[in-house]
C-alpha cells in the first residue's frame, strides 16, 4: 500500500519542490560536482541538495576512513554498512551479535536489563484448556515500573503451582504436562518469576473418553482461549445424517468449560460445532485415537469493531513525500487474513498538493498516512484489532476488548526518487519490471514503528460493516506512532523456489512480508519485498539488477521496542492475477511461511549468501473443487457435499463458507491419498442456526479452499509434520496454535456463479436486430469437460424469438462477456420475458444449476 500511495502521486504531473538540505564533507557554500567534495573515494556531491555527503563502495570505506573523514554514525561497536553507496550505522538483530555481556535492544547493543527491572509479567496463554496427559507450551512477557516492555535475556524461572500440571525451566517459555486427574474449574497451575515478581496462568484439565463410541469436544474462543458455553455439537455420518444423542436430542451442548461428550461415534464420523456469535467449525471424517477434538472458534467479524486511532510524531520537516502504512498485529491464524483487517476500511480523502494535484474523495485505507512537504493530506490513521485478553475479565468473556501491537512502516521520500518517468506514458503502458527496479530502492528510506501493547475496546456495529467516522471514533484507543523509530536497515536477498501455476499459467509475482510472531499479540510486519514474473511464461520472478532471476530483495527492521526475542519470519506469497482478466477465476495465492536461520537478520544486499528457499515447494492451488449446494445428488456428489482432487505435500485442508453477513462455516478435512479425492458431506444446520453455506434464500455463499503445510517445530531444518489428527485433537499442535506451526499454505476463492444483463441492463424496450449483452462470473463458459456449462437465453415461447445457447465469449475465453443479436423475426407489442440462465450441458440436454442461477428482464421489441 505504501508503494501504491507513491504510485498515486507518480501518476500525477511533477510538482516543483524546494531541495532538501543535508550534511556532508563539503564547504558551507555547498557543491556543484564531486570535485568540490575532496577525495571522491569518501565523499560525493548530492546535486539535488547541493551538499557533500559521505560515499562508499565497501564497508571499509565507512569504517576505515582517514583522519578528518571519520563518520560519527560509524563510531559504535557495530560500525557501519555501505548501503547503496552511503554509510549507515549498523544495527543488531539478535543478542548473539552483541557478545556475552550485552544484548540487542531496538537494534543497538546495550547492557542487558536485569530481573529486578521487571515490575509485572503475564503468561500466554493466561488460561488454557488441556486434556489429561497432554503437553502445552507457555510464554511470558514482562514490563517495568513505567509499563514499558522489558525483555530479560535469561527469561523467567518457571515452576508448577499445585498438582494440575508438571513442568519447570528457565527462559522465555516452558512446557508443562497435564496430570491424570481432571480439574473442572480454572485453577492457577503455572508460574513464571523474575526475581520477586511473578505471574501465573490457569488451566482446566478435561478427561479423555474411555468408551470407544464416545467422543469429547473442547470449544474455545480462538483469540482469548476462553471456553465457549452453549455451543451446539452435532455428530454426523459420511452421508451427513445426524446421529442422535439419546436424551439430548439431535445435538449435545457445551458446558461452562466448553466441553461436551457425544455418543454413537464411529471412525469416519464428522463433528460440527454451531454458535451464533462465532464461526461454525466441522471436523470431517475423523478417525483419530484420542477421540478428543479441539474447536477454536473465531468471533463473527461484523458483530463488533475497535482498535486504535492517532497520528505520527516526529515527521521530518522536509519537502518530501511522507508516506506510511500501519495497522494492528495479525492475531490468531495468519491464514485468516483479509485486507480490511490489515489496513482498515477505506476513508474518503481529498488529495491536494499545491496547484498540480487536486483529487477529491479518494478512497484510502484508514491505516495510510500521507503528506507532502508541509501539507497534511491524511494525517490521521486507525487500525483494527481483534478481540483477545485485557485487564477486565468480564470484557474478555464478552469479546469486547483486546490487546494488540500497533505497527507502521513509514518513509520520507524525495519526489525526485519517485519513478515518475516510468508512468509518464499512462498506467496501461507501465513496464512493471522497470517500475519495480525503481520503486524497491525507495524502501531503504523507510522505518518501522511499533507500540507493542495497545489495549482497546470493541463495540457493536451500528450497521453491519459500517465503521462510521473511524478516524475520530472515541471508542478507539488513542495511540500515536513515531515516524522514524527504527530503520529498515537490513537488506538481504531470498532465493525463491519454482513458482506455482494456476489455470495453467505461472503466478504473476511474489510479495514478501517480513515480520515477527509476537507472543500474545500476533504477527507484526517489519519489512517488505516484491518480485514480478512478467508474462508468466516461466517459473521464476524476473531479474532486477543486480539480482538474478528467482531472487527477491527484502528490506526489514530488527525486532524492537519490546518485540525482541520473537521469532522472525518471512511470508512469501506467490500471487495470481488471473481473476483480473478471467471472470471464471478465483482470487488465489500460494505462500511459504519461513523462519529465519538462527533467528536473526543479515545485511547482504547483493545476495552473496541469500536466504535459500529454493528447496521448498509452494503448495499447489486448490483447483477444481466442487460443492453441491442443491437439495439432490449431482451425479456422484451428494447434496451438501464437497469434492476436490487431492493435494500433495499438505497436511490439512480447510474449506470456509462465508455468507452475506460475513459469518463463516469452516470445515477441516484431511488431504486424500494420491489418486483419490478430498471429500466431505455437511449435516443440516440445527434448527434455529443460520445455514451459512447460503447467502440468502437459495443463494450460494462464497467459499475459500485452503491447504496447510504444518510442522511440529517450524524452525527446524527437517521438521516433523503436524498430522491432521494432531491438528484437530486437543493438544500441543491443535488449530489454536496454527501460526506457530504453519510453514506453507495456499488458497483459492470460489465465488458464486452469476449472470447479469449489461445491455439492456433493465426492463424496457429494444429494437429488432439489436444486441443483448450479458456478463457471467464465477462460471466457466463452454461445452468442454473442463467447463461449467453454458448460458440459455429464452424468450417465453414468443413466436420468432427462438431460445438460444450462448457458449462463446467475446474478446477471449474467460472474459465472461456474451452477446446475442435479436433476429428480425423477433418482435412483440407486449412485454416478453427474456431469461438468461446458467445450465450444464452434455451437448444435447440442458440442466439448470441447483439452486438455479438466472436473471430475467422484460422487453418490448417493436415490430
């Protein structure tokens, strides 16, 4: 989005600006060329600012300068790096870079804080539901007397409280094992101590079923860990038929501990959990051995909203473009990403820059900050937070509060650095490779800003999805961010594996987000990188000098201001743009989520020793999925059933239906063996529960198919996989810990099929011989085995107006555009119904979709 903000300015006419002032080695009168700056090995003339500045070609030119040419920023123990011909002070990214007596904090080697500096601490999770004999890991965070985060090098001393669990250790985390006795009420069980300051976490321990036909479930809020009571739990067989629960009726109900015990279980049964305030979740075709399933439900996204609002402090007083993008940490599973949650809803903004740019009501995400020189274009920002824990347990239980990290990437960029010439010919003539080569170096001017602990409230929407005046909402927590906290000082290169394909073409590029997984807060972005695959004719991103094909440069800040010690990661998403020009295509991507070696960053802009991801493989796009929304079988596919070819190299498949209120029904199913299909059949939703596979009466909901690759230790060189049973059973690797164990995933959106009239767009009159134009989406038009079907155009039996089959798209296959010319024999003085309907065909017969998808208008066709 930062790049897009810059592109918005680049697309406008150049604006005159006052040159920046700078410092350097020249005379006070400034310089005209390099000869005015002394030794050209160490100084050059910045002709934009007319100032002499330090230059370099190697690190030695920064750190081994002659007398009189020394640089203050290089005097520290870490020295300087030669970054794009300029000497910049080196930063650290890990304690290991600071020797035995110091630690790395906010990029600098400093004296380590002691346990005595800690005045309070908190364990994550602060409440955990366990089953007898299972193991779980706990983490600890600490603060000083001023409520600032403190990261003590050696961590805390861990002990067990009481007999509910056993475990001990020293560090920032510790593992504990539940005993054999059940603990029905939340009980203090785990303690972490920093000297005399300590904190505890509670556990509930539930018993494992002992009868082979019994199955237990634990249902919790994914983001707070609190048990969810009152959820309906349905057991069903392979056909979707509900297995009655005796005196309980058609379903069981979770108690105050989020626990329910079902009877009548047999291997291959499915278990579904329904609660109006949360996503529904189904574990399909379960055949595990513990017979104890874990369900982590996420609250409905359009029920409540909240977060932070504020502005940026310490914005440079320059004549440059000031741009920033920010939000709140990505809590829970990162596979649940959506653009509104990351960047905030759009806010209409007037962009006025001098007399050259004047655009009104431009929709800009709430998380974007934009200024130009002294002009404030969009000075307020806001970020959306997800529910979680806070100081008020009543609010935690109600899902009306949370504590997340606020983050931003902010940069001060001279207008002369923006590649205006690359877009001068218009946006339709952009050379993407050339543009990226010019845009990516801009990120070296960016900084990372973080406020680790922002507590906020959430309130109900006035109307679903209406955020109101989010930038001035009094409910949102006031929190400003520092524009220039820590620079994206680490420039390094990733070597990518072969790109995946979608619809026969390689993906269009790779976007990399570098960040840290911060315990109790979520993933915090710290950097960015982008590579483009122009033409999608090969399986590598394009070469961008000085990098070779298949390599992508990344700019990233170290963990800072309380994030230290968190796990570094790179999320590299191979993105397909097929949906932009193929109406039948879905939005999709395939991503690797890689932990960095030794949990530290490197400065290696030329890629002499790149971070090598080439031995990994992007998961395949989950193509060719089918779901039967109809009330009868569709060939071999039963009603309410799903089928898809198996995917190799993944451990879990998730199918998420999302209705018109954005409430979800998630289905977890194991990938099938080679040559077989991934299949499941859903039961009917219980009476009183909305059937979320529909977005209205007989209107299909959109669904997304995701495939996960999981590892028990995601940072290991050759990690053991998390199996499907590991993922769905209550234990250390269950779904509530998805981000900790995720190493790769892919997804593909399946939008509901639609057909619309575009000309005429509504009922009215038409002339004989005129054209009727249609557009179809979410439906592959054609008569081949790979297609979904054709469009039948009917005229209510009107004489001279024969029914038609439309199967050839205009412009190109996938355009979704169809056209029919009315014959001269087709006319009527009275309005006639003109119906366009999507149908399946074998070449001779036509079968309407079930539920039907059609549009009808009435036309009077003058004789």
